C-alpha cells in the first residue's frame, strides 16, 4: 500500500484579526468577527502539523503578529525542522519582535502594494500603513545587517491591481 499523501506546504491563517482593510483581501479579515483558536488549541494544531512533516508552514491571516503566543507557535514548528514563513503587513511590528522573528522564522515577508504612501495606503485601506511597512523593512534590514541569523531572509510581496500596476 502506498504511503498517504502529505502536504508539502501549509498556509495557516492563524487569525482573521487585522489592522488593515485591503481592497483585495480574500479572507475579509478585519471586516468580520475575529475567529481565533486559543493558544493551547494552536499548539495542538502545531503538533498535528508536525506529524504531517511538511517542508514549509506559512503563518498568515489576518495579521499573525497580533496573535498572542505566535512566536511560541513559530518556534515549535521551527524546532521540528520546518521552514517557517511569516506574512505580515508590518503594522504591528516592534523592535523586539524583529529579534523574535529572526529566532523562530526563516522568512519574513512584508506586504507592500505601492512605491508611495498614496498608492499603498489606498489599497491597504489605512493611512500610515506604507510608513509602517517601510519601518518594518528598515528594522529587518538593520537586524540582518548587524549579523542576523544565518539562513534568515526577508522580502516583500505585492498584490498587483489596476491602481498600482503603473508603479510596479
Ligand atoms: S493585511 Fe492581509 S489579512 Fe489584512 S486586510 Fe490586508 S490582505 Fe487582508
């Protein structure tokens, strides 16, 4: 009998809570009641994921950085040898979070939907979101430039819509 299929990559929307209101949000995060597992339930899900032995788990949402205990979740996955990715809009990013992210994630991706605040903030639905995303990138860049952790990387992702196409 062949072995059961297992997922290679898992994208886990850990919360529907989000400080942003993007026009393209497929999960309608921030617009509907926040649904989130308790921390203990999250850790049980982590253990179930580890049993599946995926290569990569992406923590997404919603905004994963507003989830209490998210670094313990990431750490447990990472210690099991899983490549951990965190997708964030950067809004809640604080300096102490950068160290935690570098410790327990392999990749951090900041969403950036425009080259200017005018374009980005309109798509992301909140004034100041461009500056917060850029500040998050600056903090990550500083941390990596200061030595970082071998193998850790960060970058941006962009949702292409009509209003930002010309600024790509
Ligand atoms: S940051 Fe992500 S989860 Fe939040 S509203 Fe935008 S697309 Fe949705």
